[in-house]
C-alpha cells in the first residue's frame, strides 16, 4: 500500500508510511482543511474475504461513530472516518514522540515506570466504564507526545471483525482477533477475555518496564501459551534484586494466572500503584499474594496486616484454565501443522473491543498533602494539609481530606467552614459594596473548571444537552475536538450547567461559596494575593484571545489549591442578583425564581460591563438563558 503516498483521501494528503500490520496500514497525512498533521489507519481489504466487506464497512462506520465519543486526555482521539476506493480508514491525532516500546530494553526505576504507566491505567479505567475492553495493551500501542506524555491508541478496529452478531460472521477464527501473544492474558487464548484481561496485559507492560524482560517469551505463540500454562511467573527480584517487596507483590497479583486472583478492576489497581508511590500499605500484601509467592519460592512468609475492608478480595473464579489451555495448545499445534501460523503475526494488531460490565466505582478520598499550611501574606500559597490555620479541626477529630475525587472521578478541593470578607469597599463595581462578613459551611468545589471532556461524559450518558455551539471564538471545532478536552466547556446556559452538576450529585456554588473559594479569609483581591494579574497568573484579556487549558495557570491557584478562578471563563453560580449585604435567606438561591444569575471570575475577553475585571470580588449579572464563548462553570458538594 506504499503506492498511496501522495494521494488524497478527501481532505487528507498522504505523506509517509508510519507502520504496517496484518490488518491495517498507518500513514502520516496532512489535513488540508484544518492545516495540521494527522495519522490515518487504512484497513487492508486483502486481509478479509470479499463477501464480508459490505458487512465490515457497515460495522466500521457504526463503531467509528461510537469510538469518536471517547474523550480522555490519554487516549489518542478518533477525529474522522471515511472510505477510499473501498478501503475504510480512521483519522486520529498524530503524535511525533514515538512509542513506549522505543524506551524499553533495559530496566527503569520502578517509580518512573509507575508514573509513566498511571495515565494509561486511567485511560483503560475510563474505557472500561464505557463497557469496552482493549485486548491489545502493549508498548507499541502506547504513543508518546513531544513532552513525554503517554497516550493509548489502537481502539475500535478488531471489534469490528471479532464479534458475533446476528447479521455478521465472526472473523476471529482466522486468528486475526486475539491479541499479541507476549502480552495476552491466559483466558484471552480461550476466547473468554474480560476487563481483567487488560489488567493482565498492563501488568506485563509494567513488569517489562521494571525488569527489562517480558514474563513469558517463546519463538511461537504456542510456545508462549505453553509457558503460561506450565511455568511459574519469573520473580521480578531475580532481575532486580533490590526491588521493594511490595512492588514485586503488586506485579505478582496483577499477573496472577486466574482472573479471580488479580485486582477486581482497573480502578483498584490505580489506587494500588498510587499507594506504592506514596509508601503506603498495598492490597498485594494480603494472604492471597503471599500464597502465590510461597508457591513460587517454597518459602513461608510471616503474616502482614490485612488490607482495608473497604477493598475486599475478589471471590476466586472456577479454575478451569489448565484444561482449556491444554485444549488450546493442541489446537495451535494443529493450526501450525496446517500452515496457519502466518495469521499470528499480530505485533501491530489494532485493539480488540467487547462489552464488559461497568465496574462499581466508589468516591475516592485522597491523602492530605504534607506541606506546611500557607501564611496569609504569601502571594503564591503552598497547598495546605487541611484548612487554613484559623479553621483547623480540633486535634481530637479525624483529619479532613483536602482533596477528593467524586463519583465521576472529578477532583474537588475542600473549602472549610467559617467567616470571610465578602465584597470590597475599594472596587469600581458598585454592586460589590459594601465589604461584609459572611459565614459559609464547609464544602468541596471542583479543582478545575468543567472541561469539554467532563461535560461530554454527561452528554454521552444522555443526561446533558450538547453545547449550543460546537466551536469557540477562534476554533471551528472545539467541544468535540480531542485537542481541547482539557479546555473549559463553552456555550452552556445556566440550566445546562445546573443539570450537569445534578448529574454528578453536586450543585452550582452559591455566590458566597464561590467568592470564599477564590479569596480565602484575608480579603485578597485575586486568588493568588493582591498582585495585579499577568498572563502567567490568569488568562485575562490581552493574553491568548481564547480559552486555555483549565490546569495551565498553576501560579494563579487560590489558597485552597483551586485553579482558574480568575480569568479564562466566567463561571455560573446558583445565586440570583441581589444587592449586598449577602443574605442567603432572601430568596437569591431559589432555583425556580426568575431573574438574572450571577457569574464570577472574569474571562479572557472584555465582555460587557465588568467583563474585563478578573478580581475575585467582581459580580456579573447574566440572563440564565445566556450562552457564549466566555462563560463556563464548576460544581460543589456540601461536606
């Protein structure tokens, strides 16, 4: 298919060959409309029987539309699909940083390996929540950005060809839809993969990163399968003698032969990796992993404290694996004897999908940071361990977590209960006068403004309406463009923002809550202090002339560790406009009342009235039906 170089696939001009596998060929191309480089994966028609191509094209279109809805910062986004001379193709974001495979071949520090792999685990957790299994997690399918950020790729193609439905014939029998042998979970060989198969494959990748070796290798797929069935997992310490015992225990558990002996889901595995990095107790120190180690070494270990009951051990599944493996090995021997081994050259095989049960996810409470609490005079506060000093809980009470992840895995920061100064006497905004003391109860508020990615999850769940427009001021495509997943969602009116927060089990902040989260208790003018804003502190007028990523201005975060409360986009609050002093009982929080609602925080654009003012005390009245390129929002939950 090298003859395609120089041809045009509609608006895409093929530039060069990037890679070729048994089922598809990947090219670098140029998008002449948006003037950017992209990657195009073209299905090889010759790989499939001609009488099945019509079915393949129909399923390809259906699945491409579904996969295009996946929006995660560590997944290479599908941005278009089409057909060229009868061959279907997918268009994806082009990444020039190579693959994780390029970095392997020798051991790397286990901390570095975990930090590098955590974003991929989070991406897999996301797709599992969307009832999808990848089935081909491997280093060559983990691409790297120019800044070294890992991105998971190869989604969607094999599902098109590997599943039964009433209108199609499965092609898995030809050997094209199983995966890559060295990284496949044992149950995957017998056609019974689950989300834990991805867990196993990710464990193989981590094992290889830490030790410099894959657990099982052989000259043929049948040889890999036979080793998995008959040989114990080589202990990581035989390659890295000083590897911490807990790290080895985690690898042993994630690579357990039986799915029921592994972690119950990807989310628990993520917690385990974070526990390793933080030096905390890990689930893998429980009896079950001890037993696996004892079987391999013949040494009996002393008991260790049991893992938390909040993460119970999974019930082991019926251990039918050895019998199935023996049968599978026999089938492979016959396959190779008949000359079918060529079908197993799958090292660049695209990912394989199937439906899986949605994992049950609990609200995650993160540990408090250990830095010293900020002083009231600092202009760039350090993240505090609990609340600021005047609001610390009594020593006899358990510590309150500074940061949590809610049920949708959105990070939220604690704002403690107490009084603060609301409004100012020296402001040009008459509606912000006079300064007065207001008490608010403790609450958690989103660490970042709601992003396109966050909001799209609600749209995908059919609980939210799509934004009123898909672009931004300078971008034709914005909401559905994977380049802008971490940017604030736009064109959302007050009711749409309210509906999104309710979907998360949250609500819009009151005007008083928002101002305290931005100002703290020292009556500062801006989240970072009293220093006038520049473009390093906030995306204000004169900086970018459009939105920026919600996590970009670290130097401008508030005393509570909250980003973006000055500039970028105005943020809806739940409050009706009422003159000061603030009185929460005067009807301003009535969700059904008619009238203008208050937005806070300023934006990147000088937008009517006080539109260019990014002070934390500035109020902006908006009709609740308004939507535009300058207004977003965030959510809160009461503590």
